[in-house]
């Protein structure tokens, strides 16, 4: 990865941080994103010290705001004339219904609309970089989910797990549509299930029972380093060069649920998302 530039969202915790370390060790230059500037500064310092790689910089943005996503894209373009790998890893789980600054249900806004917009804003840069890649962290949580276009705001009975699963389904459908739009270019787009990983994604769970269940499950979860292996594989391995539109687990391509293979739903999601982000 020497001489290559990777942009990693959600890189101050968990899978993103573990992937950033591995890619830094491999020699990549990194632009890492997070919400907290203090945490970002600490992460940069630690990554530089552990990897011996000084080409690491932090960029702050709140993915609950489309304006901040646009500002992040502008900052990336200013600092990076080329982007070899864009890793859409930032995500969140919200136990209670919360609206983003743009008035959208927060899980859908952070997990899908933000990476959808960021990727589209960086497409020209990606296309101008030979053999560039887009890698998106999805999840097996998409199984059983459906795109409820009539209730994307989740204004009915709210389910944190339901909204999370729907957002992960959106990640896979987005990757599918993006790969089709990138046919004929040198840019590939793939997504992955990292496994159930011990991260901070459940920090919003405030009910005592929910915290207990999440805590018990986390005892059997994978380490962030294990969860990041497939992400790094899709970002760096020559084995997947030129392959696009796939869903991967443990460094091999697998089939997602049937709902994630519906091209009609994928195209409708793209059109709806484009309107929502003002494209």
C-alpha cells in the first residue's frame, strides 16, 4: 500500500481503527474521520507511534449532518488529489428514535445517507485514480430487513434493531447500484460483513435489559482486529482487483439475503437517496 491514500470513516474506534493501523503498517497514507477531534488527535498519535507511519491525518465531521458530510468531502479533495481507497465504515445504532439535523431518522442518515453522499462527492477523484476502490461495512443484520420506502422516517412503532438492519440492507443495495454505475471505469465497489465485533456501536443502548444483553453478547464477540480483516482484504488485496459488487465475509465472497439482490429495489433506493441528500 506504499504510495496509496486511504480515506477511512469511523476510524477512531473498533473496526475502523484496527483497519487504519493495519493499512498504516502496510505503508498507506491515511485520512481518518471521526466525530470527536480530541479522540481523533489521540488516534492519530497512537497510529503513528505503533505503525511508524507519519502520513496520517484526522478530519472531523458529524454524519448526522449532510452539510458536514459535504464539508468533509471538500476537505478530502483539498488534501488528496487522489484517493486509492474510500472505506465507508462509520455507523451507529440508536435505541431510541432520533432525527438527524436534516430531519431524517438518524440510523438511516448516518449509516446510509452519509456514505452515499460522501462517495458520490468523491467519485470524480476516485475515477481519476487508477484502480481505486470503495469498501463499505455492511452487516449480516440485513437479513430479514426490507426497504420500507413509505416509512423511512420510522415514524411508526420504532425498533432500533429494525432500523439498523434496514440501514445495513441499504449499504449492500448501494454497493450493488454503485458497482453497476462504475462499469467501464477502473473503480470497484464491494461491501462486507465483519462478524459480530466487540465495538462501541451499542453505546446508545440505555435500557438496563438492553445493556445486559449487549454486554453478554459482547463477551463472545470478535476482536476489532478480527473484524477488520475482511475490510483490509477488500482495500488492499490484489485478489479482488477488478472485482465489483460483491458482499464478503471472512475474506471470501458470499451471497447476501434475497432482498439485498433486488435490482429494482436498489435503483429505487438510489433515486430516493439522491433526492434526500439533494443530489
